[in-house]
C-alpha cells in the first residue's frame, strides 16, 4: 500500500509540474496479485489495469503489461512468487521492454514471499535494483522472512527521489531520530541480524529441497504439479488432480478430508479469467 501511495504521489507531482491532468492514475498488474493490491488501488483511487491469467499462464505477460502502459500509469507491479502457484514473474523482461521502447514507467516488485528466498536460492536471478526501472520493493517479514509478528513487512526504495518527502514524517521519541513512512508504526527489526546470509541461505535451500521432495511424491501419486521446482519459484507445492483420470471428487473434497484429519492444505480457484481451474497448495 505504501508503495502504491508513493508511486501515485510521484506521478501526480510530475503531472502537476508539467501542467497536465493528474486525476486518473492507473497501475498495471497481473490478475493473480494478492488482494492487498486491489485494496491499495481502491483505497487510493487508482484504476486497476490487469494482465489476465490464461488456462496455461498464471504470471504476468511482459509484452501485454507494457502495452497497457499509458500517460496515466503510475507503475507496473510484478510479483516475485505469486500467491497461487509461487511462480516468479519475469521482472527483467518487463524492464528490458520498457527500456527498449523508451517508456518512462517505474516497476514495483512485490517480493512479499520471494524477497527472502530468491537471493539465497537463485542469486543470479535479476529482479531487484540491478534493473534500472525497478524503483521499489516490498517484502513480508511474517512469511519467509521468519519474523513471527503477523503483518510485519518492509518497503525499500531505489533512492530518495522515488519516495516523495511529503509522505515521510520525522520523529525522535523512539530513542533516536527516525524517518517514518509506515502503516502500523512499529520500529523495524529482523531475524536477518541473528541468522545472517549463511543462515538464511541454509534455511531457504532446505525448504526448497523439501518442496521438491513433496512435489515428486505428489507426482508419483498422480497429481499435476503447478508450481516451479528447483528454486525457480517459492519453496511451496501447488498441485491439482489430473483431469484425464475423471475423478468423482475435486480438490475441495480432498482439502475437507485432510482438514478432518488435522491437516490444513487449502484448495482454491485460480485467478480471474482462469477461475475454473482448481488447485491445492
């Protein structure tokens, strides 16, 4: 939400300086975004422009995303680990297309889950500030950040110019001078200080191996694996029943039976435009 607000304010400031209309901002994103993005757009009066999923593509289409950009676009959101399948969207391709076409549009990366995974499992993957169009990144501490407090998360910006200073408050009553641009007003902290890069790398690689093992077991049982293995996505397993077997039950029935035995394995439908597809995670 803070990233959306910063993108909108920066776009508005630029439009005002140019003497242009600044009343119709929009943001481009995949229809598989986490609901917080829909909330941010509606709460802050930003039009949502979606790249819709298809029956065989569940991540953003870089070409389509860039084609949706117009003079009112405050930015493009890409996801490092989607909620539905854990796949990493191709931020580098979106960046390269914007550069190639000479389009002045920033990218925000929603790394809520993947921000604490990809750097340790796939360090060669370019999704961050190595790409010139990426101006901000958010990450959640209560997911793979190993921070226990629900709702804890952080946003970082490429440089001060991308965070309008009128949004920042300076306070000194938490023990030191501090710039505050927050929603819940808590002082930042992280397990990273205790575990370090070596500790995080060990944990994330172990999670990846575990996910790959579970995926292979489920595949042996006849399920179709929807997630990416080998560290190419989040360390989770998204799967569904193989339609060719014509089962007389669906994924929701399996989830219900598992819950009766104390296992919470959610069943859900895919993002808009491919919602007929059922899967579990």
